[in-house]
C-alpha cells in the first residue's frame, strides 16, 4: 500500500472504483433524482464510491445531491468536484461528509508567479478539512504553464494532495500505459495513483496492474458516452473485470 494510504483506507476493497455522477437533467429536480438513481445502480453493482461533479449540472445541484446522499445513503463513500470553485468543493465536503475532493490540477497548470498564492490557499483549505484530496498533474484539458519538468511538478503535487490522478487527452479517452508507468515511477509508492479517464473492462487488467484505483464515468453510460443514461450492464461488466483483477492479486 502506498505510504500515504489515507485515501485508500476509505475502501474495503483494493483497487477502488469511483463512479462519476455527472448531474445531467433538464430541471434541478430531475437532475437530483437521476443522480440518486445512478448512485444506487453503481453501488448495487459493486462500485466502491462516487464523485459528485457539476459536469452538466450546477454547484447548487452538487450540494443538493450531497445532502441527499448524506441523509439517505450515509454509508456511501463520496467525493466532490466543483469545477472552477475549489473553495466551494472544500466547503461542501465538510458540510455533507464527503470523504474526499477531486481537483483537476494541483501542479503544472499555473505560471510560476501564480504558484505561491495557490499553494498557500490550498494548504489553508486542507488544514481546515478532514477530507482527502485527489489532485491531477498534466490533467485532461488543463493548461501546462509552469515551465517545469514533470518530475518537479509531481513533487509539488505530492506535497499538496493525498493521491495523484492521471488521465489521457480527454473525457472517455484512453490513458496510455506509458503515461501511467511514468507517473508511477515518479510517485514511487508515496501516494495512490488513480486512473482518471478512459478505463474500460478490456483495459482494466493492464492499467490497474500499474495503478491503485480508477475514476469511471463515460464507460458506464449507454454507448460509453458521458451524455447518455447510465447502463447497468456496462457497470456490471466492468466490475466483473475488476473483480478478476482483485482475485489475481
């Protein structure tokens, strides 16, 4: 187990799988009800936890879903990602008992002159929070502005969060094995490495051999498209592949 195992200790199973609640719906009421249905389907099929994110919805809808989970499914391991509002993500995690926060980039995305203020602010947020933080480096859709080599940005990231998330170029797109290996070498067992995009039932064995868990969104949907409805068969098929990986450990 990685030296910083606080995040992994949230789960009873190895290689935890986190399902995305993307908050799609035509009205706030529909969005919340759909998210709760998706939560139940994911948990019933063995997914280990969820991330509530305003991918399609709003930060207010993130709050409504977290409130419902806290009241009705308090045993569920849940995280939060409020895109573009780190302060609110931390506030919602504390208010509704979310055990972790995902943030798309914690190093490499800022110009050097912007780094000190970000680092200080993030440290203050973490000091006041009991939630774990999963942070990305060279994350999908995030700019690379630091001018530093990956090795230096990774060292900063390891100081700033409890687990590192690695992705490929975009949502639903494969995260290449070489990138996962490179991240793993730099992390060197000091924190969990989480695959953040593109994992499939077919690639689960190879990628989870190199990583400590995964975030899955698009693959669980009809047509493996994030815009579509959740497909229980896709969830079941994926988790069957994950159980094979776990049994082979």
